[in-house]
C-alpha cells in the first residue's frame, strides 16, 4: 500500500501508535473520525486564537463536526483558510448567521412526506431517507436539521413503512435512496433494503446518492460492489465539488463502481470561494468524465440555515455554464438547477440562446456569439390528441404504457384539457372577482 506522508503522520498521531496499516479499513476511518476542535488542531497542526476557538465551539455545538482521517489528509494546512477541502469539512463562525430567507427545511421535504422517511414530490419517483448519518458532515448540507442525529438510525421496521408506501403507490417507478448516506448502512442492511425494493414490480430503477467516493472511498469495497451488482438497474450519484477531491483513492473507488456496471453521475453544489470559478468547474467535469462519471447537476446552494456565506448570485452559475456550453463535450456539462424553496422541485437555469422568433423563423445565438436562424417548417399540421392511444394512427404499440393525467405546464399544452392558465390560489385579482 502507498500512503502520503501526511496520511502516515495523521495515522501515527491517532492513539499515539502506528495505525497506517488500518488506513484503508473504512470502519477504522469511521471510528477515528475527527469530532472535536482539539483533535482537529492536534492532527493538522493548525491552531486558532482563543477568541476564534470560542466561536468555533459554539458553531460545532449547533452543527456537529465529523471529518474522516482520509478527507482530513487532503487539507493543505499551509493555506487552509482558502483550501476547498477545509471549507467544506470544518466549521465556520459564519454558520451561526441565520437570515430571514433561510429555513431548517428549505425544500419542504417534511411537508411532502406521506410516511416517515419518504419524500414524494414528483409524480413517478420518491426520495427514501434511509440514514441520518454521514461519514463526514458537509458544512453546506441542505439537511443540517437531520444529518448528525447519531441517536437516530432507522430500524428495519421503520424502513418497512417507506417500503410499504412504495409498494402501495404504483405510479412510483424510480426510488432514490438518500440520507445522510445510504452507504453508512451495513452491507447486510443494504442487501436487505435493495432486495425488498427490487421485488416491487412497478419499481423500474433504484438510485443511490452517496458522498463516500469523495470523503471515504475505502467504503467502496469488493464485497459492497458484489452486493450492489445483484440489483441492476442501479444508478449511483456521487458529490464531488472540487477537482482536488478526485484523488488516487477516489479514482479507485469510482473504477470499482464503473467496472461493476453502474451508471455514475455527479451532483455538485456551487459554493462561494470553493468552486465558483469557470476554470475550476471545467477541470472538475473533465476529471469526472475521465473517471467515467457524468456531470449530472450543478446546484445553486439551498436556503438552509447558516449557508449564506456559501451562496453565490445565480449570475455566477450562468457565467460558469457559459464557459462550459460549446467549450467542452456535451456529456461533460451538468444541468444548472435551483431546487425551488418550498418544495417546487428542481428548476433548470441556463443561458438564453433564443434571441427572437416569428411564425417562420427562430433567431438563435451560439456560444461564440454567432447569430443564426432556423427556418420553421412551411406546413405543419398539428394533430389533435384526444389521449385515445389505442386508436392513435401513430405507432404507439408500447409495452406497459403508462397513461397519466397532465399537470402543470403540460396541462396547458394538452389538446384534451380546457385549462388556459394556471393561477395561484391567493391571486388578488381573481379573489376580487369572487
């Protein structure tokens, strides 16, 4: 095994004896996670003034600290104040600043929870919270209200409530396991959970959201991959925010998952002074695709409590997308989204490439600033759709076709619905009519 000098130093300082032989044991990493300010100072050699220490202790009392020795070893202590790993893993006094616009549950996940552990926001998919614990507590976490609750690990009986909801809700075809981190569960519990969900006939795909390849890559063991391979199709999304996180250990973990046959995606969060730079984001997406991970989402930082110092203007995200569109491969480009406050779901926010349009032409611009036109068809006869798929003259002999009612914008576009506008229920003009 090859270890960096920093890793050897940290391992030797833990329990005052050589521990480097256990470094790649993920359970050893968890049992020696750094949870106190004093331990952090001891292992890194970074020291804080007493006044700052008092403020940091207050922060960590409210939002707990937990850093794996592995992730700790990635911090550049000579420039730690500007280090992206430090900023994502170690507390800041700015976390104690809570703005009026910030909320404990900014995405209203609790309100969209029909049973314990389930968030059902979109018609055909659910989020299944299977753990409140992570191997590391990210300082930008949108679920700070839940993550770190070490006294709450869902039992099989509690998880069965979510499984039963999925079983009794036939429109659910996609289940996303989230948390905390699902890979904090034991191999046997993961095996049981995937077995139960995969037996539900209307579930077509299972997804797992994890940050283990980033903060504890040794969790991706051969035994875990062997278990996961039994439950295809299984998609895995991870959470790299900075190219410095893609180390040799991270690459090894990603290779195990990719070789196991799992499609890999990545969800990054746009964070001020961490990755809010076109060059950094381009480097990140290039490193991801080199390791067979497709950039999936770039999230605008949520309005969770104490995250104001991490948030950028939306314009910064647009600027980053302008630097990617046309400047790198299409599959290396994430979709920039805002997860709507109040539970509205993910809203794509992209640069505008349509300049204008008329009956016959659309005027467009490309990434270089070239302005061009697209000629609309001279004759296009709109087919009236009565949703009678059985008698449609199109080739709609589809297996297990799922017919559902149109909602939202789809309803306005539907030929079979008379709705002409969507009006908020508290619209004052409409209330005056009543």
